C-alpha cells in the first residue's frame, strides 16, 4: 500500500499501484485542484509537484510515488510558509497564487492549476526568470507544453513576473 | 401572523408595479420579480421554488444587493464584473454593494437565454431591471420624505431630497416589497426572457461605476482551490461512466464488447440504443474497462464523409446549393459594371474545434419520481432544460439544471449540447443512481460540435483610378446552430430538429446569413450572397449525426470576414496601394477611419504598397498585414507582423497590434485581458488549427493531431482601447479580437511573399503549396 505525503499530510492509499495519481487525488483523497484535461501527458492541467518537480498526475502510477512528497495548488500556501518559516495564516496565498489574482490571469482558469505549479517549479529554481525562461518552462521543459485554450499566455507572463517580485519581497 | 399584513395600493413605476406585501419585524427586502404575460405564467416557471426568491435584484436592509442572471461564465468575467458595475450604476450605488451574483441555475435565476452577447444584448435586461428598481425606491423615498420625485437625487446608495436622506436599506427596512417588471419571451427559449418597457436610464456621461477596472471576484477562490468546478461535484452512490462512442459518425451498434467481471468487479455495461457506456463506482476502473470493451465492440461500417483533404473541393463541386434558399447581404449598384482590373479568389475556412482544455463532464441524478437534477457547465441552462425534458418526454417542470465553473468552450454549448449532459441523464435514468459522465479527450474531439467550414468566392473590380468599383462575394457552408443533444441522437430519442431551411426556430435555420457587416461604403457596386446547406454527412448517417456544427466566438462572421479582408488586401496590392490606406479610402464610416488611423500610429505602420521589398538571398521574408471588423457596434482593427521561411514553410508571428473602439468600456482591465487572450487564440487558429476527418470520423483526437498555440509562440502583443466619445452601447471583449488575427496574418503573408494565403491554417505544408 503506497504511502505518500500530500500537501504536508501523510496519506495511505488504497488504490491499486497502477492507478494514476490524478484519480487517487481526486477520487480517494479529495484533492480536487489537479484537473483532467487529456489523460495523455499532453496539456498540463493535471500537473503537481513531486519532490519539487513538476509531473503529470494523469500518467504517473501511484505505485511509483511511495515515500514521495506531492504538492498541488491547494498545498502551495503551506509550502511557502514552510520555506519562509512563516506562521500559519489561512488567508495567505502562495506568491504565485497572489500574483495570479493581482494580474487577473485566469480566463476560465481550468489550465491554471498546472500553470501555477509549473511557474512555482520555475521560480524555486530561477527566482528572476526572463520572458524566454518563462516561455521555455511552459513549452519545452516538460513532457508537453502547458496548454491554455483561452490563450491567457500574456497574462501568465505578467503573473510569473509579478510572482517573482512578490517572492523577492519587491512588491 | 401579526407582524405581516397586506397593505393596499400598488404603485406604477414606468410600467412596472411596486407592491408592499407586508411589514416584517426586522430586516426588510425589495425583490424584483417577473411580470409574465397572462396565460404563460406558470408552466415554465415551475422549477423555480416559490419559497425562494428568484428575483433579478434583491435589495437587503443592510443595503447590500444580490443579483441573479440565467447567463453563465466560462472565462468572460462579465457577469461578475461588468454586470455588477452596470447594475450598481443604474441603482446609484457603489459596485461593492452588489455582494452576490447567482448565475445559471434554472431554479434560482429568473431570465434564461444563452451566454452570448453578454454586454451588447443580455446586459440590457439587468440594466433595465436596475433602472426600474431605482425608480421604485425613488417612489418610496418621495413618500417617506414628502417631496416630489423630481426633487430627489441618488449618490453612493443614499437618496436625498427636501433636506432629508436615507440609504436604500433604510427605505426598505421592515418591509417586504415586490416590484414586478414587464417581460416578454419564453424562459426556456433560446433567447430566454427579455425585460420590456423603457424605464429612464442613467446618462453615460454621469457614470461612476461603469469604466472602473474592478477585479473579477471569482478569480481568488479559483486560484486558491476553493471553487467547486463541474468536474468536482460528487453525490452519494454516484457511478462514474465512460461512454463508448460509435466507430464513425454513422455507425450503429452491432454487438457490444464483453466486460469481464473478474477483471473489473463492480463495473457494468449499459446500453440505451446506440449509446453504450461502462459504469463503475471507481473512476479509473471505468476508464480501463471502457477501453477494453471499446476494443471488442462491433459497429456497422459507414463511410460518407468527404474527408478533410477533399472538403474544399466537396463544398465547391459536390454540394447542391440550390436546395436551401440563398440570402443577400450588402447589395447596391450593379456588380456587372465593367472594371479596368480584376481580382478574383477562392477562399476556404476549415472546420475548427472549440477544444476546451477539460473535456465535457456532467453529473445527472434522475430520481424515482422522474425528476432530473443535472449538474453541468452549460452555456444556456434553460434551453438545456427544455432539451432534456424533450428527450425524456417529460414536462420542463421536472428538470433542474445547476451550473458550475468549467473549461472555456467559446460558444459550443449554446443549447446545452456540449455533450455529456444528456448522456449522463440517460444513464442515470437507466440505472436509478446518479451518474457522472466524463468525456475523454478523444470523445470531446470526436463527438462535440465544430465550427463550420466555409468556402467563399470573391471578385473585385478596380476602376482606372485603382479604387474598388465592384465587390461581389458568395459565402457557402453548413449552418452553425445544431442544438441536437448527441446522447438523444444515439439513443433514438426526441430532439429539436437539425438545421433546415424552414426550421420553426429561426436561429436553427440551414440558411446562410451574411454576418460580416459591410464597412466599405464608398464602393459603388456591391453584392453579397450567402448559401447554406445541411450538416455534412447528416442525411447519410443512420444516426442522423454527421459533422454537427455549433457557434464558436464570432460564428459565421469569422468565416466571412477572413475572405473579405484577405481579398481587400489582395485588391490593394493589385491597385498598387497601401493596404491600410486602401481601407480608409473606401470607408464612409468615421469610426472605421479613426480606428485604422490609430492602428497606423500604434503599430508604426509603414505606408507603402505590397509586397514588401525583399533583400537579395533572404531566407526569411517579413511582412505586415491589416484587418478590420465591425461587430455589435464595436470597431476593431488589427495589424500583424510575420516572418515566413519559404524553405521550411514556417510562419512566425512576431508582433500583433489591436486597436478597439468597442463602445462604452465597462471594465478596461477585464476588456484588455479578454482582447489579449482572444487575439492569441486567433493566432492559434490561423497557425495550427484544422479538424481532420476521414470518410467516417474525426481524426483530430488529441493535442498532437489538433495542435494549438503554445506560450513560446506568443508574439509581442499590444492592445489599444480607444472608445469613441459618443458611444452609447457597451463593448464586448474578445470575440472580434479573436477573428481579426487570421486575416491580418494572411495580409502579412501576402506582403512578405507576394503570394496570397486564401486559407488557414498557415501550416508548413500549406505554406509550401502556397509558395510553390
Ligand atoms: S491531463 Fe495530464 S497532461 Fe493533460
Ligand atoms: S484559462 Fe481557460 S484554458 Fe487556460
């Protein structure tokens, strides 16, 4: 029975080891922010962080995640608080989420859970990315581009830059 | 009860009536209700729970306001931003007073109608309802203060006059007031109810709330993970379903595949006519079992589609365009007038997919008493309600639609035919438990409606002075409003009719209207004709399915504007004139001229004829193009700057500039975001998108066979919002921005290469053929 940490909590999973993480999160663990987009690792709507690295939950079997740490958008505020040693505050958002509000990034928003995960991964490695860095992260760094049908890419770029400033305490 | 008493006397408020239904001990509320025409008050409103207020606008004793609309949101933000601003404006309150918006649920909202033209048409309902409400409250204040209505004024929710003042809340406190406003239409009709009469409206020059860049309040709960999306809804005893759709758009079921209970315990196979599905309490099991059953299921052969490779030729040579009567667009003079030089071109627009990032998903609960609760993400909840009732042959009073946030789909489910809804209802009815149907990516690509393909023939005659003398266009294609639910078709159950020339519902006609407003009024001889047909493959398909089409963004107008704007750029080149100046020279509309002049400045446009001069031996050719659209009183122009690599056929968009005079700008922040995203989606369509299909089925089934724009392909993008000062209509956002990218890019391609691009997408294989 695989045991993993999801958003800081240790969870034991009943599903069979071949079950993709996405179905375990949404079905068994009630973690709903990763979305089903394609089930084919082609879009990024299901993206989560596994030990800090962006992965596609729709094709990642739960059996491969024993002992790993999974973070979804719901878990980003706690991740940030822990990284910064901040006291728990239920109203605090992760800087990426805050930037997404400030810049009014989402149109429909369905792709943005994966977008925020990808940008969080980027900023944890590269705190001051250029436009080209952000575009590359969203396009060529993973198994497929992170797709937005609403084509909110201009807003996503604005959001990523603002998040970088918020993380650096410059905004 | 002692604290409630009826008081006599209704007051007439510009045709609405205000009644004081009672005084209550604490609190107080003003409800704005519907006054349905006599005779059709009840049947259609039955699913409105009479115990709960379903008023348009509800004012509370603390001066907060709840507003309700049957329209939905899938990324436009309008009902949570612009609508609150418009209502607050007419009420004379600050926008923050509108604390609650209830949207889309058929049992909790009053008006119905589809989510289109949100600002242009639909907002008029809210605006009038608010204006009636303000007038009613002024009446209350006049009585309370003992002064004439004309002596009163409102500011920030406070009504003052005769030395006295009171807030909205104070004026209604302790009472239950009902304001009944006049409406016409039918709740579950395509267009829903329309508020009638002419209450006095605030003069736009006095606006304080409209025009503010307020934030969209639903974004914070979305990004924090608090929002319940349609795919997140769960019910006790719910089963997960995966539908096994037929092998082709015309195949019927021969033999369902085997489901091995040892391998998939708990899974069941369900069949309703040609609707086949696997259900299981465990979602992943349903996915796996459905795959196995699908591979083992036999469908009849069917091969009657022309294939996407031969589609243009099919439309040009195989369709009998004489069955559906033609329509006329702009028409003046005599296009047979002899001209000095001639341009003629044949243009083609492929089928496009709405392609939401999340495939269609719905949860239906059909109860033992036959009532239906459907949790979905529709664009027209009341119309979907009518479609479900029709499919089940039950009264509309039996059906309730609840609407949730979901993936943006840009128009597809106008009539609630996004896909999974009716299938979920049929499966829940068959099994007696709630059923959640999640379409897989291939279901959504293969079985949803598409945006119609179209061909156009355009002939332009130039006079000796190089000006356009004649313009003649014929636009031909299948219609874009097929509202037949797919599950009902597969199950052989009743639906509204497919598009036909004599459809009783005018919006569902097979006729091809001319949707692109003519803006080149200085051309003396003009003739535009629209030719319609049936859905491709529909008549040949035993399922009556074929390639069903439904509106996307600027339905029909995009398909007509692209050939027109590309042909105008070609005519300008033939005349040896600059493409932007050529447009200005042929318009008589000062707003067209102003937008184009502004575009010239904002884009740094270099005035010169096309094609652009080529450097010797250049491997990359660069050019710029322009396009223009008039839609819903909004004037939009676009300049595209392209780089074309002839050796590889690669087209790269380097820069886009949009200028919009959309009328009154309700929310500049949201409009800008909408315009940016709409334009980028337009680039996606122009660079990549085309639905491929073989003789039986759609073959663009995932993101590798239906690629869309990536972040890396995003050009430098500038959006300039320049509203005309005297505008009195509210401006829409992203639709025209979306349509204008393709013709501007094709114009830039012409400028760069000297060769016309008379089709999209500008994929390498097509580009090489264009340059060959
Ligand atoms: S749903 Fe996992 S990548 Fe699309
Ligand atoms: S915001 Fe709608 S898909 Fe990205």
